[in-house]
C-alpha cells in the first residue's frame, strides 16, 4: 500500500489568514466606536458607494426593472428548488414530548431565531445563487426577519440579478453593503435596529475573519475559507470531465484548493496534462484565479486502494466532494467527512452550487470533520422543556439532593429539600448528608 503525491500544494488556507486578521481587527474597532457613520465611510472608501444603505421597495423595483424575463424564470426555478429542499429538511425535524416516568413529561420545541443576516458576496463574480441559498433557507426555517446584504456591484448598487434573487427568496430588509462593514452592521443592528441572531453566507477572507471574530456576539453558519473541491476517481473516470470539474471550482479565487485523489495513474497523468490547457481557455478573470489556485493549492494524490482514497478524503474533509468511480453505494457508505457529496459524473458541484437544491454554503478548512453546511437546522433552536407533577417531583428530588451533596453543592440540594418538606411532610427519604465545609 502506498500514497504518492504527484502534485503537492505549496500553500495552505492559513497562508493568508494573519494579514486578514490585522485588517479586520482595526475595521471592527472603528465600526464599534463610530457606528453607522463608520460603516458609511468604509462603504465609500472601499466600494465607492455613498447611496442609501437600506433599499426601499421603490428603489428595489427600479433596480430590477430591466432584469430579463428568462433570467427571472431561471432564478425562480433555482430558488424554488432550494426552498423545497429546505422545507423537506424542516419537515424532518419535529417537536416532541415524552413521558419518561409517571408524571414527568419532557419535550423539545423547535424555535427559529428572530433575525438572520444573510451575506451575499459580490466581487469577482455576481453570486446570484448565494442570495437564495441563504435567504430562502432562513425563511423555510420560519425566521421572522431576514436582513440581506450585498456590496454595490462596480459602484452602481446591488447587482440587479442578485437583488432579484434576494426578493424572490423573501428577504425582509435589503442593505447595499459589502465586506466587513456589512457583517458588522448586521451584527450590531445598524441601520435596522435589529441585531442579527445569526449571520450566514460565503465571502472572502476578510468576511470570513469578521464572522470568526464576532462569533459569540452573533451566531454564524460555519468557519469558512476559500472554496474547495476534491474529486475521487478510479480508472473508470473520464479525465476531461474530472479536469473540467476541478477547474470549475478553482475559478472561485486564487486561494481555492482543487484536489484529485485517484487510484489510476492513467487518469492522474491525463488530468495533470489537461489542467493547463483548460485554464488557459478561460476568460481573463477566471483564468487568473484558476491558474493561481491550481499552481499554489492544487494536489494530485495517487493511492493503491479505495480504502486509502477514503482515508485521504476524510482527512481533507473537503467542502465539495465528487466521486467518479464504480460502486457508488460503497463510496456513499464509506465516506464520512465532506460538506456536500456528488455521486457519479452525471452530477457536479456547479449543479449543487446553482440549482439542484441542497445548500451550497458549506464548511471549509477541515470544518466538515465536525460541522455540516447551511440548512434550516442552523436557524432553529431545539429548545427543551420539562414538566412534572408532585408525585414525579417526590421521586426525583431525593436523587437530585443526594447527587448535589456528593458534588458539594448544598444550595442545590436544598431546592429538593424544600419541595419534599412541602409535598411530603414527615417523609423519611434519604436526602444525602448535608455539606458542612
């Protein structure tokens, strides 16, 4: 058994983290001190935007007026797919109650957060899909107020297609803000008076760092980094499709890893030969991003067995994981760490990113080892409750008292004592030995 790296990354996602942290720390401090004016200052200096932050219905209508009908139809179809999948997720969760012992009833109630902030990136590309991925999922979970933010596109306001997607998905408030200032504004409730309970959505390294630093004050979806793709391929795989799918994700940005894990030297060699020509054939913006990503972060790993391929893949815990192999059921049963899984060459990451239904806001930087992607569950709090009658209280109180006293917590124990004295006066229940120290 052997694992051979035919191509090894020269950088890791952590390479650029320190510089982002320094910038974000300063920006958040200024925004906390200066409030809305500091946010406006950053919007002007970074995005050349001095227009209204919160868009009213008239502004939205004017901005999306010229969106072609065909574009609207595509966005409605894709948003509907995402909404229906999210509703199915919601239906899979349920409130329940159970009587564990006579008179003791316990339960769970699923309660959505009150306010969600949905960040939709706009920079190198207009991320239409990110609008309905986050907003539609929040609304399917039952969130009362969804605040959506996106940066002005080339200084002219939110991209009309992104804005239309926000409205179709059901955003309640839309703000023309991007970057760190958008994350801070949603966290602190600037311009809306509604601080977000959770902030979701992808973004660049500065957005990701702002979410990480504000976590605790606000909930977040995942600790995110640059988009990742891995393809597992055996000798049955089509090298052109594999290489095309790797390039398809590498165009996200200069720091987006693309990994091939294969048991076929033929496939590995063919993919490595195809990658440069596929990248070269891209338009300039995508060519620049994909070229740097493949050069610095791309890897090709050759394994002897499929068990080795699973082990490598699970160690990488990739955001998007495609499997181009025979016996797909075996791979589905064996793989455990990934953000979203794409089984067979007929499906791919782009389908999942745009239209198939499952959410494309997914964990990166190894977070898939312990976390899933965005879903209705992220917006729901499974709140527990309990109720008992006096007979059940008398059954449990002595146990609670004894354990509390074994822990040295006398005040805890006395909450049982006082109930036993009221509900069962004169009882001789063993309440434990009182704590003296």
